[in-house]
C-alpha cells in the first residue's frame, strides 16, 4: 500500500496573492521537522500538502506525529492512494480500513470529487462504496449522523485517496510568516504558553532568560532550558539567551524604594530584551503577563514596565484566566517542568507590599538613583546563549 500523510491547510487558504509564500514556508517547515524520520517528497495541491515517503525505511508514524505539531496545518490524516476507479477505491477501503470496519457498529462514506472528470458525483460514489461495504460487512449499520467510523474518499487530479477521519492538528500560521520576536522565558507556567501562542501566529522566536546566581541555582537555569526543549516540537529549534541579572537586582535593592522594586526590575528586563531584539533584528517582545494576576500586572503597572521598551510588547495571555493557561501548558507538555520548585529571578528580593497603582513619574524618579545605561550594557556584555533541540537530554 502506498501510505502517505495528508495535511489539510487552515487559515492559509484565506490568503490572497501571497498564499503561495505561506504554502512554501509551511512545506519548508514540514521538510525540516520530518527530516530525521527519513526522506519524504513534500508537495502541495488543492489546499492539501502531501507528505509521501521517498524510501521504504521512512518512519511514517514519527513523521505523522511531527506534522501534527507544525503550525499551519489544521487537520491531518494517514491515507492510501489508489487508481481513480471505483473498484480500486472499494478494494483499498476494504484492505486499509478492514480492521476498523470489522470493529465498528455503524459507518458512513463521505466522498470529495476534486477531479470533475471522474464519471461519478460525490454522492453517487459515497452511495456505491457504502452499499458495497455494507454487503461485505453486514453487521454494520448505516448512520449518516453519528457513525462510529467515517470512510473518507478523495478523488484528486493524480489519484484517489482513502482514509479514516482526520485528526486535529496545530492550526495557526506557518512559523516565519509572522515576523520575529524575543520572548521572555522565566521558568513559570505562563511564559512558555505565551511563546507557544505567538509561534502559532507564525512568529519565529528567540528566547531570553534572566539568571541571578548565586540567588538562583544551576538547576533553575536547566529548568528553563528544558522548557525550551519542550517548546521545540511546536516552535522549531530555539536559542536561549541567558542574561545575568543579579547585579541589577542588588543595585535596585540598594538604591530604590522597596515598593517599586518589582516594577523597576521589570523595566530593566524590558530594556535588556528590547536591546537584544534590536541586535537580532526582531520586531517585538513577548511576555506571559496576564491582567491582574500579580501586582506587577495591573493596568498601571503594565504601562510603567512597557514604557521602558521601544518595540511593541505582545501579551497573548492578557485576558486569560489561570485555568485556561494551565490547560494549554498541559497540552503542549510544559506544565510538569514549569511547576518544579526552583527559584527564578522574579522571586528574588520580592517586596512585602508592591505598588499596584504606580505613577510613571514616581518610578522614573526612583530609577534616577541608578546608572541604568551602564547596568544594561554590562549585563548584555556578559550574555551567553544556548541553542536547544528537542532531542537534547534533560539535565534536571
């Protein structure tokens, strides 16, 4: 059997004159994600991308799992191709879906005739294949509303394809079509989810993490790298830029009012991420902030922290509640790592009573006691980076 993968396009089909560039980027992303599973022929026809093994040693199951996590694909199915003849289609359905047909109690056939030269209409083909299958599997009942099994037949230009129901895939837009951004990765639950959601909109990400040794441990750093590894199947290979932050925090504690400590710290994070974004040619920053979740995420506090950045700050979680965020974290596989009990820089020197309604003028006045430019330049000069892949071993 010539088994292949059919990747159904989602939002991409709504594009106009630039649709082909989206399809080309999506095929490039699929090619890169499936490369370790063998050599595949990848091509696009009629709003579907075909992933066809080019050699017998290909791991189709591995490629199928990888394609499910590629943004731009809304649904995915394993299918078998056959000649565009009704007898061949019937024989393929019996062979390929025989076990499923035997196990099911009810079924229906749905046909799609993209090749209008095929002599039967979609309804006629469904009726004929359904009738023949019902005779071959007499225990099956026909249920056109709620069947246990739906047999799909697609008659396209080059061949006919038979498959069971498609599974939902990642959706969204192909990574690389939405620009580039720097995402602030803290090690908590929210920031990996925010990164995932912006990648789903086609944004290619660079990650920045603020480390505060000796106040934070090597395990905390490895936790962040592990989160990045868990994001790779969704976001593609990532680079994590690790910026030392302890000296900045010590200077803030020494020179600034305690109630403004978190806000001034957030402003430094924005400055550092903004500078890195300009250096890397990125067009925005991404944070996991959620309105009202903590004191530094009130509307006034967000305005104060955003003032320190020159680029747009994207906050995909801003209107979500924690249960929604946790549900996505579990879905993408980052939740268990996020809750590991290692300190991060955001929990160091936490003020007892942080300001929740800060005034920008007051924060700027408090900041005036610091040599902001010198602290930023020194931190960036000591920046290190790690390129992570999903196959890298975990160290925590």
